[in-house]
């Protein structure tokens, strides 16, 4: 999630407007509609939530949640988590945890790679279930203007590509774009540690040739993929899921995001907290399958 | 509220130019509206003056200076490549824009404000776009289609112009895809099909703007001073499947996601034209942030959903309704209605100060002689209406015609018989029903031309015995 240099620069300078003033002009909600402006469909999301996600959350992964009170009940907040698994189950589980356990359940916007928008099929489905492209402008609008919850995985593809032998070792946290977005929107960062995703969908190898042939992001070898076909992507092992929400990190001051040094420091700090949390949770875990 | 009094509208014959000129005619504080284009206007205009110019608008500067134009509204940008060839579009979009800006520049230019109609095609549609483009964002990628390249080039020359002429207010309005019952765009055509074609596996996000909102947005830009760039798109971003649902049509994922170019080539042979800039939009879609123009005081009449619903209603009703005859511009009629002293002042623009041509004056006199013959009344003197006190600059004088000789009631009107039937018909609109009846009798006795008689009858029928001949004009 980094600001790309535009090919065609924006034109004439614009009269500066206070951003709060623009917030008043957000489009209203049309109740007859089934989709939001982001393309999110309550119907499809609810259908999936009550069937597949419910099954995995309650019976397959038996998810256990700690510190849900660290997710604010109102206002924008950036949820930052570690990321793993061939078709990562962690995003859906975190969103489900907020919906199930929180006193004020709110939808979570999951940021995903731009890749999905360009791939037939995914392009249709992904926005409908509450995913948005990980573009700084998207995150800012959601956090600041619409005051919603946004879930990011700063490891990005590097996290899902990593092999089983590297489990729970966090990759580089991008360039700190997520911290910048939170600071700009003055939204708190809530670090999240997820244990279980690595074992539920272990990746043993990556096949670059197949990746190129299919045009997919990556082509992993897992216990069930590719030999059980595409559905094998959903063939998760029943590892015990534990999700821990850590203390939020708040940014009250104006213009913090312009300090690149501070951004990097905070990004490292968030990464360190998640890594420490993960070590702590793994230390206490007696069994991969029973917790 | 506004300091725009003398307005020049380019692209008068485009749907937008015509509608905007019509809308501006309602405001009494607007002194002069001059429309230029290389084709004739397609809407009835009350007091807008039409000047025919070449496609490159090379002589525009003289019009601007002579008429002391203070506001230029440029509605002429081609944003749909299905409407013309790319060479013509380039000529119009890039060269035309350059020439229009050149006409507005210079140390002594009277122009204070430029309003430019652009398109959200400026942003393009790509995989890694933000969900909502705002005006501060550039394009993530170089333009891929000729139309997008033209739009980017045209806007670049406007930016350049705005930078060099800081005392001028340059407003760029980027409009989203327009839908409406009167406007013809590729998207209206696509959505009018029995099923909405889509690319397999994609459900792009679409934002629309209603045709009325486009006119109001341009008007808002003219009546306020709003330098800068503004997106104009209705509230709400719809998925294309949702649009199909609102229209009550199935969607047909008939375009393959790979080899889309070849497939659209085949579809074009079958008569379904999908222009290149639309192909990307059908794949990736686009949303824009419309809040800045709302913050500048503009109110939308329709949301995207209401826009689609309005189109849907029109499409359902359209096959049942008989279309009315489209308006056709006839220069002589228009000039007569503008300038003739016989046109009753209530129907005439307040700034009509004289007569257009000597010939017309002559024709008019001939007719008044004819009608005076019966009613024994003196002919209406060539009235020069009282001059408006407002404008400081003196309007150019036009010679009022002097009656060449005193009227002799009962004498044969030799002028009248010299007239061509078209010339007679072009003057009928200004006559009272009684005069028309006289004229009809005279014509029947003398030349007896069917075309003239028919025209008189139709004018009489339209007036329905009312005091004035009032074809429904104006808003």
C-alpha cells in the first residue's frame, strides 16, 4: 500500500477545503440498494457469513478471541494483523470475531491486492464480500471520511507466499504505508496476532511455472491443493485459531504522517508488538489442534 | 450573484451547448449569449446568437473581442469515440481547445472566466485505481485510448493556460457517464439493448450523472466563480449488474475476459459498437469523489440510481410514444424572429436592437403594405425597441429602414409578388391571425402557391385564434 507516482500529474492547484467540510458531503445511504458504493453486498456477505464462515469459525477452527475490547466501538480504526495461508483464512476469521464478540459489531473492510480486481471471477466476488483494494486513497476514505474499520496485512503477498518452515516469522512490513494512512486519518492502529492460520493451510512449495500459466498471484502446494482442484484451496486443516487484539496505538497530532522517520519507527513498533504477541501465544500453546 | 453577463458557448450544436444556452437565456442579467459551432444548433433558441465557425475555431478571437465576451463555456469536447473519427475528435479536442484558449488570452482580453466541460475519462480505468478518484489525483497510467489521450492533452493546455493567466478563473468540470432520455451516448445505447452485455467474470462499478444535472452543473459553473477542477457525478456508485436489475433487463456476460479486443471487433460487425475507452470501463469500472462540487454549492437532482431509474422508465415508455419531429435550424426564420420589429416584444429577446439585413427589411415592408391594404391602417413603423439602460457599451447601430414611398391603400403590392414562396413563409410567424387571413385571400387570388397557402393555414391552426402566433418556445 504505497502511493504510486502518477503517470499524468494532477492539474491546476485546487482551493483547499477543510477535510471535515468534505465529510459532510458524503453520499447518503439509499436503503433500497443491496450494494454499497464500494460494491459490498450485504446479502452475499450474510449468506457466506451464516454458512461457510460460521462453520469454520465455530466448529472447524474453534476460534478463541482475546482483547476484543481493544477494537473501538466507533470511529475509524486500522486493524493490522499477521497473514498466512494459501487462501488466507485469517481475514475472514478476524472480521467474524468483530461481528460475533464485539459489543458493537461493525463490518470490517478487508484490504486486498489490486490483482483481484483484474482477475475474472474474483473481480466480481471480492468486493461483494467486503474486500477493497489496498490503495492509500481507499484506506483514507474508509478510515477518515466513513469512519469504518479497515483490516490490513502489511506483509501482503510476502506473508501468504512464505513456506511452512518459516511460520510465524513476520515478513517485512512494507514501507509503512499503513501507518501513514492511520496517522493521516488520525485513526488508532489495533495490532492483531493470529495463531492457527499457518497450520490450517500450510504451504509446502511454490510453483512458479504454474503461477505464470494461470496468471494467479502464486501457485502453492498445500495438503489439498492442487490435487483436489480449486476447492482444495478451502481444504483447511482443523487447527485451533486464537486471535488476540492488542492495545491500540493512537495518533492525535496533526501532520504526523509527513515525518517519514516516525512512520518507519511506528511501523517497526507495530511489527515488534505483533511478533512478541505471537511468540507469547505460541509459548502457551500446548497443541496445534486443541490449543 | 454572477458577474457573467456576456457569455460565449462553444459547441452550440452539441446537446450540451444547446441546452446550456437555453438554460442561460432564462437569466435576465445575462446580456448576451453567443453560441459558436461548425454545425447548426439542434435546439430552439430564443435569444442566443449563433455564429458558424470552423472546426478549429481559428477566428474566435475576433468574435470574443467584438462582443466583449466575459465568460467562455466550452462544451464541445468529444468524450465518446463512437460519435466521430479519432482524427476529427483530436482536431476538435486538442487543436480546438488550444485555439479557444488562444482566443481568450492576451493582455487586452475581455474574458474573465472559462468553464470547460471535461470527462472522468481523464482518470482512465485500470486495475490499480482507487475506488474513488478525487480531483487531486493524477492518472496512474498513461492514457491508452485516443479519446483519453485527447482529454488529458486538452486539460493539460487548460492547466497551462490557468497558470499563465492567474487573473482568469478557469473551471474544469469532469463529468461522469451521462444518461438521460435525450442524450445519445455509447452507454445509453448499451443500456438500451435487450440485455446488458458484460465481460465474463467482471462486475464493474459505475457512476452516472443525469443529463439535467449536467446542464445545471455547467450553469452553476457559469453563475459562480469556482476556479479549479471538479468531478461531477451523482451520488452512489452502482455495480453494472445492479444497473441491469434497475432497468429490468438481464445481463449477458457475452464478452470473454481474454481476447476482449477481438471479441469487441466481432461484436462491432454485428452492430454492437463498444468503443475502446468503454472496454476498460466494462472491466474495471470507475468511481469518483463528487464532494468538492457539492461543497461549492451544487446540488444534484438525481442520484446514480435515480438516473438509471429515469432512463429505465424512458426506455419502457419510448416504444409506446410517438417521437415528435426533431427541431431543424433555419437561419432565416431564426433571424427574423430575433430581429424583426414585427415580432411582438413579449416574445423577443430584450436585446434585439435592430434589423438583420436590408433584404429582410424590404420583405417586411412588402408584407405590411399588403396587410395594410385591407385594414386601412398605416403600416407599423419600423420600430426600434427602446434600448436597454444596462449595458455601458453602445450596441452597434443598425439602420432602421425608411419607407421608400407612402402607402397607397388598394394599390397593387408589386413587392409581394416578387417574393419567393420560402421568403413569404419565413415571415408568416410575425403576423397577426387577421393579417394572415388577408394574406391568404390575397395569395389565393393572385399567385395561388400551394406551399404558401398551406403554410399560412398551418400557422393559423397553430395560433388557434389566439392573439399571437406562439409556437411553444423557451423553457
